[in-house]
């Protein structure tokens, strides 16, 4: 599992008008660390450090250096401003490397099926995340699924995924993850072509006597 190291400051003055706006104006983000049978701690981190955490992806352990010691945590939620789309608050959950947790892990497809080239099949990635259970120290950053051997008559379900040692699947094993689909024929184009002048369609027009005629 990946790990990042950042430094945070204890946030004081909660409830003071304008305090949060002042923090954000300094390109910092108010945050909280909770869980682990300890009291929540209000902190402030830099925007730059939060960007590093986001870039590292889900399930990255963050070691937060505080004046009174270190905290290990996972980022659980980031709130963004509805207009500027800038982060305005972050939640961290304390963890221990000896803890077992249920977490959601992204699924990344790798490889290429021969049927994509041969038949023009399209890859339909249905389940993009799966839930697993593992020690915090064993939580994977992402899970790769090789689709090289997938064909238009087969697919991959959650239970088919080869998980790392010590990682247990929580998602329904029958849940479809990926399959191939052939592109649908453009029936509308076919119908239009049949009505064009010079078409060999058997549908004709009526003459003055009401008899059907067919163009040549």
C-alpha cells in the first residue's frame, strides 16, 4: 500500500466568524481526523498536500505529522465549493496497520481482447469498483483485471478476479465486471437505402389505374 507523509497544524478558533475563510485564503484546507477510539482533532493542511493525496488515489495511507505526534489515516471525504470547485474541507479516518477494514477499490482493465480487433467488439466496463476486506497494510491501491482472454461469448465477474494474498472479496461474486458487445447494426441506414431512387426494393408506386409499378 502506498503511503504519504504530510505536516498539519492544529486548528483553533472553531466557530469564530471568518476563521475558515481566512484559512482558505492562505491556500490551506480545514480538516478533521476522527475514529480510532480517540477524540476528533481539527487540523489545517496545505492545498498542495491535499492535491498530493488526491493524486495518489484511494486507500493511500497518510501519515500526518502533528505537534504532539503522528497520526495514520485514510482520506474519507473531500468537500468542494460548488462554484470554484476548490476543496473546502477534508475528513481523515484514523487507522492502524493491524486493523482489518472493508474498503472500496478501483478496478483497472489491462490488456486487449483479440475480438476487439477481429470483430470490432466494444469493451463494456460495468463494475469499476469492488469492495474488499483486508488488513490496512494490505489494502491494494487498485486491482488490475486482464481482459486479454475475454471473448464475445465470455466475460469476467467479480468472483473471477485474482485478488492479492490476504485480500477477501466482499462484492457479490456473480456481479459482472466486464464483457464484450458487438456494435448494433444501423437498421435505420439500411431502411433508408432501400427507399433511395434506383433501389431494388420491391415496394413500388401505383399508376393511374391503381396498379403497383416497380422501377427498373
